[in-house]
């Protein structure tokens, strides 16, 4: 049976036919009426769905809970995360930054004073996260609000040397994000013993696009710390910043990430592990300071990198940055320069007092140091080792940056002047920082040069520049100002001018010596050098000239003598004497010479005549002719001498023989056979000397004796 033979199924239903007729009649209504009804239905449905979702979210919101004394942590559902503002063109300010501060309830009463120094309650936002509640105080309004971190007991921690509080600290950024604060661009992490310079923090973060993923901070000062953890990790004590989009991404995966690293030591390496999984590298900023050191921070702070100072950590591990006060009082003294010109705080500049051969290092708002002698800027920008490594057995090679000894000679010990007060002249818009000498015993110095101990006070002038870090980084320049006031030095600090080297120019003058010689001869010129004038190595570069010709360019005695100061060295040059009858030697500055340093040195000269144009050491006769007839001259001299010697020997022999014959007397032969001997056996033989016999026989004829 085919399809054609079968009637349609719908034809068997009479009601369907009537229904079809009904719908056919209904399409005669205007089409726009149906379209309007459909649109209204869709709008109603979408509004109902959105309303139900909003109601569900409101039911899950848990408002912030302030923790008072004795309160326990309350587990609540995470609040919604607020989106950042849409106006991204607005400049970043402190209101766009939210701080998450890790604190300990045990040390809160002690370390809260550090936070009070830099926290600005009316301008800043943040939370102090504690491990448990603490008592309320009368000065709580001067600090960020306090909260207790969430329960982390479900997370594994099996590092035998660490503490599991690292897990709760690592979650501070995520917990702060979930508070739902509005208009946030950056989350900044720090410890309760971290001192921040907020304005400089804003300057650093303003360079970055907060809508992108950024993880900003710095590594440790200890090379071994960076090896044990990572050079690519931002150390949390020194502080680090995370952009808002990156914080959102971190919060979504951090708990799972932490579970994968139970063996890590601290909180910052857990953050670093999660950043590695997110593929975000560390953007290093040299103004964040972990300060994994012990001792005095003078060397580090007085040679601060060319970057805004953002943070100082481990305040309880190091000495107060100003002498004779406690740590809080020392940091409080920085309020003056921070209020006057926070951008220039701790920025180093190096200048020279030419008349007294001093090197002056200025760390604005902190110290001024005066050194006897001339030091290069390259050496002065290295921190002096006034501090010790975090690992006590490590030496100076254990730091992650170059350092220099505090002094190489007793006369090189610096004279340190600490900030005592600061002010601003509103008319001239110029700041004045007064520094007073730190009076500590200085060793006796036998150098014949002015003594910096006669300077009791140093005044430093500077015009503030709030846009200092909007340009390419460059160290400030300083100038020692002339003055007749005894006991006081005046210094001007500011940006380097277009012709800043005018105060540090190198005279293009050579020292020349001329020696009279005989023309047409060759001479060996031996020049002796020994750098007994420089204090440090690597400062002396100069040119050497012989007869006006460049014989040695950029001579560096330090490199030639294997970097041994005051080591002797000589150089030989073969010179032809011309008709002038003079051999000249000169030394002078080179293109590598530095201002205020010794620019040339020559300790001695030897000039030895070699030969002339005909190979003679004296006269015009060639030496070859002299060598050809040498044997004739020798024979002509030796033969007469030999003959004379022979005659003298012959005459001496004859005279000696005559003398011996005169003193001899002949004797009869003694019989030798037995018969004759037997006859004379009984004869007594008496031995008489000839002189005696002659005396006895004086009356006889001598020839018969």
C-alpha cells in the first residue's frame, strides 16, 4: 500500500477542520497588535527573573562585623565583590588604595605605634587582620579598623620550621577584597612592623594601569634569602601591591592553590606560588624594602636607590635610624621632610669641596656625610656596610647588591651629620634642612689636609619638586656653596642642570718635562709610575706623551697593577733625538678622568743613550769598524808587554842563582863501600854550619874551606 492510497489522518477529524477555519479567520486582525502583546510578555518575564535573582543575592549578603575584645571569628558567606569605577582616566590617589595589614594580637600594643606614624585616618582605607581579638583602646580612631582572620584549620601545613599563621596572612588580600569596598584600584599588603610613605606609594602605583594584572614589590636584601625562596617573589614585610582585577582572579582560586603547597614556609611564597599559576610575574620596584639585615641602616638609607622610598620593614630587628632616640621617635623625625618634600626623601646626591679635597654625600631629609679625599660617585652610590646579613655566618658577598667597606683607612671614616630640624620658606618655596654632627670619637689622622671635625653644622637647601618621578630617573646634583661662616657648611641640592659639569670641569693641561740630549742618537726613556695619591682604586686615568706624541692612552694604573694601590710600574719607550736636542715627556688628563681627583701622575724618569745613526755610542765612527781592528790593537799592546815580562823574569833568575852560589862550600865525597866505611866506623862526625866554620877559619884563605 502506498502513501497515495491512504487518506490524510487529519482529514478523519472533523473538529480539526473547524479549528483550522477558526484560526484562518483570526489572522485577519492587524499584525501590530500581536507584536505588541509579544513584546510586553518578554519584558515582564525578564523583569521577573532579574527581580528574583536580586532577592536571592540580598539574602546571601553578610555585613561587615567589627571585632571587639573577646569576640571570636564568625564564619559568614563571602559578600559580593564591588566592581571598580568606570572613570579610569582619573589620577590614582590614596582613596583608590586599600591596605591589608597582617598583625599579631600578642605584639599589637607594641607595633601599633608604627602604624600610627604613617596612617592617615581621613584619607586612607584598610583593615588590620589579627589572629584573635584585642582590647579596645582610646586611640582606636587613629588606626585602621581591626578584624579577625577567617578559620584556616582546614588547610594543610607541614613545614617544620614555619608557623601555620602564614596561611591566614596569605589570605588577607582575598578577605579584604570580599569586604566589597567601592572604587578600589589596588590592594597593598604589609606587616604591623612596616613603615610606609603613602605619597610615594601613590607615585609608584600611578605608573601602572590598574585595569591590568600587576603584582608589584621587591626582593630581599639577602642573597641567601632570595636563593632559599625566590628572586621573583615580593616579600610581604616590605609590602607588595596587587591590582584589583588580579585580586579578583586570586580570590577565585587561592584556597585551592594554597592546598597544593602545604610545605611552603611563609605567606609571601604562597602568594608567589599562586601568582605563578596565574602567570603574573613580579614587577620590581626598588622603593619597597624588606630589610633582611641586622645592625644600622645608615649605609642603606644614605645610599638609597634612585627610586622613591616606599617602605621600611623589620623595624624591631635594626637599630633606630637616628641615634640617641627609640625607634618610634626616630621614625617620627621623618615627618618633617615627608611633609615638605616626600618625593625627595632619602635621595642621594654627591658633590665635592674642591678647596679642601672633601667628598660630600647628601641623603636628603636624613644625613650628610663628609669624607676626606675624593671618592667617585660610582663608589659612593654603593651602601657602606654598617649592617649585617640576615644569615649571621654570611659575609659581604651574601648581599643581593654591591657594597663597600665603611672605611679603608682611618682617615677615610666619614663625619656624619643627622637631620635635626627642617622648614620651608613660603616666599622662595625653598626648604632648609639643618644637620648636626653626630659626635663620636674619630681616629687620629696624619694626612696634611683640612679636618672635617671643624664643621659642626650643615644646612641643605632644596626646592620641592612634586613631579620629580614623572620624568626619567636621575640622581640629584648638589653644590657646596661658598661661605665665610666658620663651623657651618651650606649645600644646595636640586636637579642637575644642562651644564652641571661646570662645577666639576677637568682642566685640559699637561705636565711636561724637557731633557737636553745629543742629536742623532736613540734613547731609552723609562717612566716610573706609582699611584700614591689616590685613596680608592679605579679613579686615576691619564694620557702619556713622549716628544709630543701620544704614547699611552687612558692609562689605568689600577688595572695594570692588578688593583693593588701604590704598586710600582714602569714603561719603556725608544726615542730618536731630533735636531732640537731635547726629549720631552708629558702626562695629562684623559677623557675618562674625573673631576676633583688626581688626573695624572709621574714618579720618575730615566733616559739612557742607546746609539746614533751609524750605530755608535760616541762619535761618528761606525761601531763595525771598531770591531774589525780590535785584534790588531790588542797584539800591538800585548807583545811589548810580554817581552818586558820575559826580560824581568830572566834577570831575576840570574840574580837569584848568583846569590845561591856565593853561599855554598864544596865537600869531599863520603865513601860508600863497606870497606871504607868500616875503616872510618869509629870516627865521630861533627856537623858545623858553614857560617860558623867560616868564622873559625877567618885566618885562612876562604876558597880552601
